[in-house]
C-alpha cells in the first residue's frame, strides 16, 4: 500500500487504514499486527505517527498491547458470564444471592469507611467495608464485590465482630431481627479506574459493569449496600422481574 492520502491528522489516517485492514479481515482476531518498521514502510510515515495510530486503536479497543510481545488484534469476547441478580429464600429461611459456584480468589479485606446510604443527598455515616474478589471458574471472569454495613446496622449483632459475614447470612440475621427485607438495584457501565483495571484484569478500552444493591428494612431504612464490578465486555446481569402494585413501589421510594 502506498502513502496515506486521506485528510486529517496523519496518525488518524494511519489508524483509519489499519482499522480498515482489520475490518476487512487482513489482520485476524488474535493475530499480531505487523511490526512498527513494517507499518512505517507500508504507510510511508514516521515512527511517532505509527505509535500514535496504535495508541488510538488501542483506545478504541480494536487492538491490545501485550508488553514484551507487541500489538495484537483484539479477539472477540469468549464465553459470556451471566450474573444472576435475583434474591431467593428457601423454605428453611436460607437466602441465596446468585454467587453460588463462584470461587473466592483471596481472603476478604475489612476496613472502616464513611458512606451516604440514603437515596438522596444524605450525610455520610460510619460503616464497615468488606471487599471480596471472586472468580467464575467456567469463564475465568473476576468479580469485585464490596459490602458496606452501617455501624447502626451492625450494632448489637455479631456483625460488630464479624463484618465479613457473607451477605446471604447477613440477610438472615436482619430477617431474624424482625426486618421485612426488600431491595433496589441499579446497573451502569463505565470506564474502570486504574486499580479496577488491574484487579479485574481488563483488556484495553473495556468498560466495567457496576451494579449497586441496597437492602432496606423497617421504616424504609437502608441497612446494607453491595457493589459488584465485573468485565462489562464479557458479563451480563440477569434479573427476575415480578409485578408490584403502585402502592408497593411507592413505599420503597418514600
């Protein structure tokens, strides 16, 4: 191929030409891109121009750079990972929250923090934070799970000494204390923070699927918050949808 002839910044022209080659199948998924020297000769441009073009394609998520090996055309995501977001309870009162089958990658990390638990602009309050890192054994997808427990929820319970109690057991403790539990959950996609990218082992230009679940009890008080962060390119969240009356929905919001 001869010299680039398209309008616009030169590195963008080179990036567009490489993109066209990828989409045309000249460079297959998982295959390495030609060397910098080859691309310089092919497009008759300088080394900085090629490097800027590669950086642009990396930001788009079309290629990934493996240190020490070079640049590779990004492969399509392999088997998808489905997070079951339903909360269930059996006849004996035991809760299940969809983490069955996940493997704990490392011991939970416990710390103290301050968080606003209200749905609107509420002041922050003291809370325990518990971070867990899970791995789905079937896909290798990593799931960062954070549990935030207000001190007022833990007070007078075994959570004061054991805030790393699994959430499904926390649900059971709260139900035994007389709370009629209900939940709200939000899900959003966003770009990862640097530590999230490292922890979740995310490829370049990969978003995080971030779900936040809040547990409510008596008087609509927020008792617990859980956050799940996972590779948004490979994961999907599955919800069980049921009908509720308008009065029931209003009660959750008030």
